[in-house]
């Protein structure tokens, strides 16, 4: 029986015999009596197994090591007076797979750094055990949100020949080691995608509402707590939608995700609140209940100028790229809640964003939230062929490789908008976990590739 | 208003004015009257727009080209006598984005080969339009099936340092062009994953039931209709499960997916039945209603020997790798339905499969289905450390890089099983589409990398 089912039905099972399989989280005992905390992977919390010296193999059982896989038969006993609502009184306990003396997890608390060296074992430690289920639950929240609203899920490619995007450093994909790409597998230079956006736009111009959810890659040599070389992105794209529609969807999505994980990963979120970030449930609930404000970049700069004394970077001017301290000030001090900054100077944004009538700013938005700053970035896309060409030329981009992308503007192109959500950063935001290496099953960062 | 909503509510909207946006699929007209078939991406079938010469811009409207984006205001009119249950009588039609004279889709039927050159436009052609929605619907079927059963979704890595798996040719991931991998981004050789299975096993030994669903890669230089260099795989893995449990889950999953797409992509499946494969709905329904048989490889060889005259490859012997014609004969002629072949000779299967007591075969299964042959491959994994080590040595594998994988057998390892489903092949199976290049948004194959 799965522990999840047992927990749902323990009252009606009182006095009945059941069989459980799982892994030993603790085993303590005296000469006559022992307790095993068993976890079978189906719920965050353990089940208590009580065993007595009437077991044939009591001596063996009393020595079962942490992490061992066991099979337990026993009677369910409801314990209204106990710390847990029920326990299992064992009639037999068999070891299915022992854990050796060099099992890397012991009862003491291990450092995050130590854990990152053992990605094959750390999912069994509480923080990771909670995190990787949260990861699964949040994935499903994303899919449900978009599918319930009729969005079509598109698998944009991981390998691409688009060299032109210019979103930082990229990984080359090759079967050679001499750089002769014209003789390579694809007969040209191939790289790992940095974003699915350009590839998904044709699908928005077909299905109206679409989204991607898949891996993306950056070969940036930056060792920060927020950057990984491989990470998952969600990139929705909507035809006939302007920037305001875009922000409506972002707001709905964030609120939906928060409510979904609070409901479907409640034990995990309670763990994070207790052990990682004492404010995390309150914090995200507040966001789910807020109206997200909207403020232009230009207005934001005025606020920052007025408060510049409190920043490390005090050189505040129109045209600057905001830093984390500025973003956090705006949402935490000025708005005191989530805020969309809109209409950024075109110079600090991507080539495909729609030029506003002022000729200086583009129809972009960044969602800033208390505690982390930027969580989502979006924009209305430039649907006007000539303006898009001029912007690309202005930025010194080669048009040839992106002619197909330009052509979308000649083939029934229309107003459209979209955004990108870094899935791993959303997990950090929800849990309060501070390092992206601790929200990914096998993090890949510069000079770090374990297994 | 979205066409999907309109179709659900057209009766109550009879006589009301509505606004639609979408793309023109056909536009035909006389001097006084015109008809536009409009599609807004939310349903497979179009909406008929009727317009009269009382429109101010009748002349302009009558010239609107295929593929143009338009906005229509008009009155819903229920037409019980018509081919379609309702139509829209236009009061205004505005062009949002015209389609140029060189728009690559015209009313005639284009070849698959032509379409593969224009992946940015082909989603608008019926076959692809049906396919890429089916792709989205089937993705959701997979997620729902596993999440409803408590399986945890794991994002196994795309970039891996495991050189040892030996599943054919791999792509190198690099930021250099001189092959000096020790000075490379990860300070060692990195490659794109060929399977998430080894990486997901630690999670099954934590959460009991888990699954992956993500891209995988093969650098094989094989130009067939069934191989792509990038494709999506589903790899579930279950602790405390033997081969029989594994087959139970495979059978449930396949049946669930079939029923889900018949219900949620009914227009698309009807299109495939009409235009691509006149038997596809009957065929997959029959599978959903069948009991999947189970037959040992050894028994299968006897059946094949008895019928060897009808094969191209008539050299039938115990130990051979079955070919497609053999697999199809077994399910189509012998069993007349889906069948699991089990217990294959160890020499033709992967190193991690569990050795049976006969010492010759392993606890593997392939699901064969009529029309395509093999659809799913699975196995119970070798959980016995010593036996796994001997098998790897027998096969000449280096143990060092996979010591972590071996160690799982020392750290509370237990009986576990899993399988792999090629997502793209499942789409081919459901739709009857014959080439993997026509089920993927941007197919990547040798010497072929478009955009």
C-alpha cells in the first residue's frame, strides 16, 4: 500500500493488516522495542513503525541502517493521543536493500555544498525531497493553467542554426573537434537554444495562444547563485494581444501557480517556511491576493532618483539598466507589492520589442516582486516589417538568417505579445531557496558537470 | 470572441453581434456576395463569414488574400438548413495584417517535402495544423496520466558528462573548436543526453514513482522516416516494481493516451482518418479495448521459424534481433492485437537490464502493436551490485564514470523497473503520419537544420 493512500484512509484501516515498502529515515531502539520512520516517496512526512522483540529477526531489524529499503507488514493503529494520528505495529520487517556503512547521508545536517557533490543521493534529504516534488507540482500547475485556457503546447527545438539572436554566449553542438562546421553533422554551425521565442511565434500566428516549456541554455561564464548553464523556461505567446493583455495573463498565471502549489504541495511549502524562509507562505499568499500595479520605467526612474542615497549604485539616469537593488526598492518600498514596469528605453531591450509612438521606448514589461525583484519579462512584439528591419539594422544584426522571422510580418502577421518565465527562478521565489543549484536535479554551471 | 467559445454557444448567440479575429483560409466571391472561411487557431474547423456589397470596403475585402489576419464584426446566424450549423453575417471586415503575393501556402495540395522547407508557415496547413494540436493534447495526456497517479515529474539534464552509456553516437557540447575539453566550459567532455533513465533512477529510489518527459538526442547518421536527431522521450521509473508491474503501467498509459486524444482532439483525429490513414481511429480504439497479451521472446522465435517463408529476412534463430517485419507479424498475424515480448537474450539488450535465473535472458519487454511494431521498450533493472558489475565488465564498459549509478545498489537499492516511450513515434502511431519529420515543429536530421 502507498503511504499516501494509507494517510487518506487510516481511520477505516484501524486494526487491519497492511504491507508497506519504503526507505528508512531513522531507526532507534532499546532492547525490547524499536521505532522506524519510514518514507515511501509518496508523501513528505514519514510513517512511524513500531516493532517489538517478538519479531524473529529483532536483532537484525534493530541494526537496519539509514537509507535501507525495507518491506513492513503490520497492523494500523490509530493513536489519538500520539504526536502522529496513527502508527504501524510491525508483524514482520524485511530488508530489501541494505544501505552500506558509507551511505552519504547521516542524521546530522549537511551543507548545501556537500549535497551538490552527491546529486544521486540528495533527493532523499528533506530540503531536496521537498524541492523536487515542488518542482513537479509547479510543472503541472503551468501545464494546467495554459491547457485549461486552450493554449497549445509547442516543443520548440533545442538545437538551432539561428546564430543571429545575440542573447549572450552559446554552446556549440558538434560531432567534430576541429570546428569545420560545413562538414559537420548538420553541415553548418549548430548551437543550443537560448530561447524558444522566435521559434514559437509562428505557432502563435496559427493557434493564437501557445506556450513552450522546455530546457534552454547559456554558456555565460558567470558563477552566481541565480545563473545556471541549463534551465527550464516557459514562453507563452499570444496573437491579437497587446502589452496590457500580456500583463493580464502574467498576473493570472503567477496567482494560479501560487494557489496551486499551496494546495498541492502544502507539506513541502510548510517545510520551506519552517526551515528555509520563515516568511515564504505569507509572502506568496500576499502576492496571490494583490492587484499587480503598473508603472512606466520613466516614472520608476523618478522614484529612484528621489531615493538614490540608499543605493549602492547611486548613478540613476533615464536609459540605465535597473539593478536588483533598484527593482526591489520599487516593489518593496514604493509599491509595497508586485509591480509591472513598462515602456523601457529601446536601447536596453531586445530587437523584437515593439517601438512605442515616442520613438524612444518599447512596449516591454518586467514583473517585479518583493524579495527577488524581476520574475517575468515580456513584451509586445514589433509586427511592422519596416520598423523591425530598421531596428535590426540599427543594432548591426544580419538579416539573412532571420528572414523567415521577418517574413512572418508579411504573411498575415498581426499584433502579438508574449513573455518568459524562468522556471527555476520561480521555484527559488516560492521556496526561499537562495541558490539555483539547489532547485535543479543535476545543476550545470561553469566548470561543474556532475554525472 | 474565440471561435471555440462561439461554437459552444452559437445557439444562444443567434442574432447577436460579435467580433472575431483570425486568419483567412479561403475567400471566394462574386460581384455582390462573398464568403470567407476564417480560422482563429482555437478549433480545427473554420467559421464561415458571409459579406455583401453593402460593406464600405467590399472591393478591398473581396481581394483579401489567403493567410491574411482580419478582424470581423457581424451577426451570428443559425443555419439549420446549411452545411454548417451557423455563419457570421459581416457588418465590418478589417485587415490587420495582409498576406503578400508570395505567401507560400496556396489552395492546392503541397508535398510534405515542400512543407518541410517552410516550418514557419506549415502549421497553418491542415495536416500540420491537426498534428501540432494533437502533439499538445498528447503531451497533456502524458502529464495527467502520471500526475493523477502520484508520479513525480523529474527534469533530467540535457547536458551530461556520462560518456559510458554507449547508446550510439552523441553530440558534443562545447564552447571551443579545438577539442581541448579539459579547458572547455565544463573542464571535461560534455554531450547531449541520449536518455534520462540513468539520471532518473535515483529519483525512483526516493519518490517510488517518477517520470521524465523531455528532449533527447542521437547523432546517428541515419536518414530514415523514423529517426530524428532530436526527439522527446517519456521515461517512467518505479521502485518496488517488477517487469509485470511495468507492463501493467505501460498498458494503462497507452490506453489512457488513446482515449484522451480521441476525446480531446476529436476533430484532429477525424481529419487524420479522412486524409492520412483511413483506419486510424478504428485501429487505436481497438488497441484501447484489447487485453495486451504477453509472450516470451523464445516462444516468439518458434512462431517466426514456423512462418519464415513470408519474411524478407528468413534467417530466424534464437539470439537474433527482431526486425520490423517480424514484430509486425507477431502482433498482426499471431496475436492479432498488442503483445508484450518478454525475456530477451541479454546480448541484444542494455547492460542495466535484470538477468533472469536462466542466466541467458533479461527481464525486458517490448510492446508491439499492429501497424507499427515496437512502440515501447522497458525492463526491470539489475538491482544486484555484483551482477551489474560483471555485466558491465563483460561488455567492456568502464565502471568509473558510472560508479554513482552502481552505488545506488548499495544505498537502499531495491527492485525497480521502467520504460521508454518515444513521444514522436506515438504521434506517428496515432495519426498514421509516416515520417517523423512531419510530427515535429522543427525536425532536426542529418544535414538538415532549418532555422
